[in-house]
C-alpha cells in the first residue's frame, strides 16, 4: 500500500513539472496521476491564455489580418499509432498534424496559442512531442500566403503554421479529441478569421466522398482501429 502511494505521489510531482510556466497544479487526485491528465479545474495561471474562456485578438496583428488576409485554409488530421504498445488506446500515441495558411500572425505565437489552448480544452499536460515549423514539421512554402499590404504599398509574404504533436498517454477515444483541438485552433487564431474550407479535424486516412463541398465542417468519426506507421503516408505521420 505504501509503495502504491509513493508511486502515485511521484507521478503527480512529475505531472506538475510537465505543466507550462506559470501553471501550478493545486490539487491531487489519484486518477490524474494514473492517466497523466492535468485537469483544467485544478490549474491556475498568471497568463490569461489558460483561462477557461479565451480568444486571441491582438489589436495590431488581427486588424492587419482582417484587412489584408482575412481567410485561412486549414487541415487537421489525426491517427492512433499502433507501433507503440498493444494494450488499449491509453497506451498508444494519438498523433495530430495541423496545417494553416499564413494570415499575418507570427507563426511561433500562433502555434503557442494553439498548443496552450489544447491543454485547456482537452485537459491534458504539455505534449511530450510538439514541433511547429521545425524538426518533423518544417516550415512549408505551400502554406505561405502572398498579399498586398495597403499600409506599406508593398506585396508581402506571410508564413503559415505546420504543427505536429502527440496526445500521450491519455486521450478520449470517443472523438479522438476532434472537438477540443478544433476549438483550440479557432481560439488561437484571430477571432474574425474566415476558414475558407471550414474548420474540423478528421482521421488521417479518411477520404471525402466524391462531390463533397469545399467548405465542410461535418463531424467525421475517428477510425475504429489504430494504424502502424507503415500504413500511413510519410507526409501524414
């Protein structure tokens, strides 16, 4: 019994260490330690981005965006990776890949906004794997956007956001976190941005039926099984 308690306590301490700067876990529950989840109702932060309700709306950035690049094309895909363990969904990584065309937001701030809102909305700690425009998710020229900047009278190019991160070890198989990640993308992006093709997260290997509209936010249920990386196209991993 003592050994079990010590194990849970050490796990909880490690969990607190994994929370972002300015965030402190002020409560301990055994189930939190077991599934690695930082429950939103038990965290506080000096940064308002960790509030339950929050929306990015930097005055200068979003005013410029609304005037010159008011639309963004989005792609959000996920798959459960079968290469890790085979003991049920809690022991598999849920791998997310998000692509957003540039709208004038600073990519680093944009990505930070999204990953922090994922923590709040999905009630998870900071991911143990996360890349944005570097590493396994390099900056992609195809996500760059050209626009006329009426403030300077020049043609400018704005970089998009290429994000990869994992849910590990806990995630909800009910919808593979589609809704909370979608909400995080919306909240981390200037509030008057129009997602020209809609905003939703879908399984990586899902294919839209012929004749589907370009703008589509219909919910797509997660795949019924996990996939080995060899089954997933390299650019989608």
